[in-house]
C-alpha cells in the first residue's frame, strides 16, 4: 500500500503542471491566445482573468494542460482544438 502511494505521488510530479509563469513559445504557430499564463495551486491567470484550475484534471474553462517536461507545458484549447506550447519563465 505504501509503495502504491509512493508511485502515485511520483507520477503526479511528472504529469502535473508546476506553479509559475509560462510564456508562449514563438515557434508554436502564434494564434489568438494570451502570451503568458500563471498557475498558482488551484488558480490560473489567463488573459488577465483569474479562473479556477482543476488540478486533478489539469484543466480550466479554456482548455487542458499537459506537462511535456520540467519547464514546458502544452495547452489544448477547447475552442479551436489547437495545441499551444508554453515555457516556464525562470
């Protein structure tokens, strides 16, 4: 049981977006999206508006987030079904 909990905690770290400010990668085909987003626990700031961020599903009202690696995420926007790549600001 303890080993299972350990595996779940480790997998969450690799699948969930970290808190921080992310900027759009310019090579991702610039589309009509905010240039930056900020994730802070269960809140995401997108287009200057704070929204609820579902940490379990890694989603918010505009789309869902997939963590690519340590500092990169991809947001799949529901409206246009486009993937936009963001890099975490250091």
